[in-house]
């Protein structure tokens, strides 16, 4: 009797494994013989992004960067002059990250800039310099270049 119960248990486990494999697409889906996903998983035409605005990353750019004597940032500071232009249809707030690189192009650190309530089609210019605490992988004097690595645009309230 115990042998029969064991056999039934093994059959139940085997049937359960086949059922689970069939539910998930299993080997057939992996081999390309069966459906890997249902129609509900496929994007519908109306799910495609309809946003027509330019990506925010094109709205902020570095105009020039280098070592200079600056009234705010001090003598021999690495100063980044930037420009933000709102290419959207409504007023926007911007946050951008500027990454600082050494002579080999390796990351030294980064800083952030903000531009608030910039009207559509308007341009804002500014400058910034990294603080010593923002440069974690070297020294301020190691900076040779800078680049914008991230731009977030939100609607101005």
C-alpha cells in the first residue's frame, strides 16, 4: 500500500510539473514553438508614446568650461558656463547633472544645477563650479572636462 501511495505522489508531482511548464510557456516557448506571451502582453497602437516635445537632454548644454579666475568661484576655479533653453510649450523647471572628468575621461564627481520657471522658448544662462566635496575620485585640479549627464524637466507650477 505504501508503494502505491508513493507512485501516486510521484505521478502527481510529474503532472504538476507538466502543467506548470505548459502555463509558463516552458520549453516550447523557449524553443520558439509556442507562444511566449499572450496578446495582452503585446503593446497596442494606442500604448505608443505620443509625446512630441524634444527630449529635455537637448535643452541644457555647456557653452564653455575651463580654469579661470572667477568673481564668485575664486581664482583658478574650474568653471562651467551653461545654457538652458525651454523647447517645450509650457513653462518648465530644469535639474541637470554635470559630470567632471580627468585627463583619461574617468569620472571625478558631479554637481547639479537648477533653472526654475523658464518660459517656453526662453533661454537662461549661468555658471557653476564644483565644490571640493563633490570631487570624490581625485582633486579639483584633476578636472579636464565636463559634460551634462542627466536633465530632468518638470512643469512649472
